[in-house]
């Protein structure tokens, strides 16, 4: 399954999450986990991620949070710097995951 890029929006309120890259990365990964679960999958079934960062200088902080959600062996990952993200997000992540039948 291909999950479109998620940005740090709190699903219950529709509000953008306050804070920096750490808080935003955590919310993005929580959002992805919820979408995957609703579709019959999970973060453990993710085989590939693409991380879009507004500033590559924030890679280390993003990676610390990412590692908590994807312990070793982590899925394949590409990380790219972008000129801008929706609603001025610091991070957006999309995933490819397996679905259990």
C-alpha cells in the first residue's frame, strides 16, 4: 500500500502541531501509524519511507524521533530537502507498506 505524505496535523482538531522538528516528526509518524492501522497494516509492515525536510540541518533531530518509531532493522529510506511543504511544515513523510491478508 502507498500512503501519501503526511504533515503534522492533529487529526482530532485539524490544527497544525506547535513546536519544532521533533514535535512535528512525532505527529507525522503518529498520523502514519493511524492510517496504516485503519488499512490493516502497521509501522512494522513499512518497507520504504520518503522523508521531505524543509531544512537538512534538522536531519539529526528528525532521525532521533524516526528511530523510536522504526527500530532496527528500519525500512529503506530516502530523505530529501525541499524548498517548501504544505502549511510551512518542517517535515512530511510518505510510506510504502505491506498489508496482511
